[in-house]
């Protein structure tokens, strides 16, 4: 039950290096189940969710050798093709083992992930894809059970863009008999990174990163070395914090081209944005005008930066309208920002934010990105802010307090 105590206001200045992407690391770790040979993943973020996925892999029978940002996984044999409730309830992304276990072991039993703070988040599109690939799928006692002697290639059209749904179908289709076409597939860089690893393992995949992915099934996959793509959401969080504190920050080891939806909006409020190779420099000063954003699947404005942008909007001049189109319940940070004096009105999927000065207060984190928003608000507020339950933050950000203190902030973790 760690807390953060932040002394505000602060002006961030300096450099920060981002880690590998959590949302690429998780499917890449799941992909290691597709082969009996060793797969070595580097540039992994040191975050709680990666450790949870390691536990899931260990439970299935994997040998996992972990170093700070590198993990080598070998699964000579699938000992038990299941992921129990105890593990899945701590991390929904555990469902990413469904596709690889079904493809490699021919049967799988995985706890159905319950809802989460940001929405109901069903996995019906995942299960529909497995049925299309010829699997028998049933729900028993809170578990998904799926089996197929060998999956068959198929055409799968996703009703709504789904990131892990696309990844699960792609993972399963790599070992299927024949060709699979994923239509209206997710285009996120994390999906493309997973496809890159699978191709390095011997899979035949074309079109990853577009809304139409074609997978030619193969008999077996082999070992590989893969460097996970940088975390665009972590990079975007620091870029927004730089603008919110009217600071000057160079975000290093990132891919600025993955953040265009954000950088165009930062430029439109008058921040200086300078991408240079794997560095994104963001500088801002003075009064910045309000700016609306609406979340959308990639390459649109990421829902995983919506809360952070809402925190920034509390310090912009005028009224910003934030529209959340992906998740039905992703405004938990609003009530906590209002505790800090923010002027925000919620109307269904809209948050209407009127700029004003925040004051420090005791607030509570509710989910990963909402906690990042509270940190940004604490950096801009007058006086101390205490954020409880920062374990939410630790799920997806490594060493945030050290990074912020190196940029001139005063953030203390109270254990
Ligand atoms: C991924 O979640 C990310 N998680 C999320 O990041 C991210 O917010 C989300 O994509 C959207 O970008 C990982 O990659 C591990 P979706 P995912 O399936 O795949 C509905 C973070 O903060 N849907 O693309 O679970 C769903 O309810 C996390 O790092 C169905 O109805 O999201 C949502 O409204 C949070 N049925 C929409 O589609 C399905 O079978 C998009 O969800 C699947 C999804």
C-alpha cells in the first residue's frame, strides 16, 4: 500500500529514458509458449505486470531466466495448459496465453477475466476468433475451455478494433493449417512488434501494423532473440508532464513516430516539440490554450493517454472537452482531480474541463493510467499531494519517482 508524496508545483527539466512497452512485452512473453526452443526478449520493462506474466508462464511449465531487462524463456513441454483465476484476476492480459496454448497444446483452460475499473471488457471477440479457427469453445465455472486437434486458417472480421483480440488470433493462427486473414485488425505498434517476433520465430505474417493481417500457418516455430519496442505510453506520459509543468524534457530511447496523435496536439497548444531520432524533446512555457481530444484506436489519440491529457487540461486556458470512445468507464481520475480543485463536469463519455489552479490534496489511484494523471496533477498543484495505492502505477511504470526526481521534482515513496 505504498503512497507517493509530491511537493508541487514543480518544473520538469532534463532527460528521461523510457523502457520497453508493457503492452508489447506481455504478448511477446505469451508467444514463447508457441515453441519448444529458447526465446530471448530484451528491453523489457521492469514492471509488476511482466512479473505476473512470468508467473503464468512458469505455471504452464516454462523455464524462465530473468535478468533486469532481459528474459529467456524455454517451454520444452506444456505441463499444464491452463491459467488459474488466482493469476488472471491480477492481470487481464493473462488471456494472451489462450491463443498459443490452444495452437500448441490443442486444449486450454483459462480463467475468464472479470471486469476491471475502466470497463466490462469482455473477450467475446477473442473467443469468436478461436471458433472461426475451428476450436470448440465453452465457458464453465468461470473458465474458458477451448480445444482443437489442429486449428484451421479462416477469415476473421473484428466487429470492433481489439488489440489483444488481434494478438490472440494472430498467435493462434501461426500454427494453424492454412491461411488466416484478420480484417479490421488493430494497428497498434505493439501488435506489429508481436508480429515481428513471430516472424523472427519462423512465422509467415504480412500486413501487421495495418488493419488487414494475413497469416500463413506453419508446422512449427523456433527460438529467437527479440528487442521489445519502446513504450509510447510511458514516453507520452513524460511528454505531457513536461507540458503540464511548463518544463523542458528530452524523452530518450522512444519512437516519436508512434506518438504523432499526441505531438500534433501538444504543438497545437503551443508546446515546442522536437523529435530527433529516438529522442522526443518537449518544452512549454506560459499560458497554453485549451484543446479537445477524442480517443481512438491507433493511429488515433490513445485512450491510455486520456487521463494524463485530462490532468494537463486542468491547467490550460479555457474549456477542453475530452471524449473517451474506447472504454465506458475511464474517468475515475476525474473525482480525484476535482478533490484537488479541478473544474470538470462529466457527461457520459465526455469530460468538460475548465482550466484553473490546482491545490495539493490526498487522492486515491484506481487504475494504471489514472494514477499517472494524479502524479501529473500533483506536479502542477500548489502544496503537497499524497497519492494512495500506487501499486496501480507500478504495474506499468518502472522507477517513476526516481525518473521524476532526476527531472527536478520532489516525489517521495512512502512504504
Ligand atoms: C489493450 O487492451 C491494452 N492492454 C490497453 O492498455 C488499452 O487501453 C487497450 O488495448 C486499447 O488501446 C494491453 O495491450 C495488455 P481492446 P485490450 O480489446 O486489448 C471491447 C493499459 O493502460 N472489446 O482493444 O483489452 C472492449 O471492451 C491498458 O496499459 C469487446 O467488446 O483492449 C473495449 O471497449 C489498459 N470484446 C474495446 O473493445 C472483446 O472481445 C477495445 O478493447 C474485446 C474487446
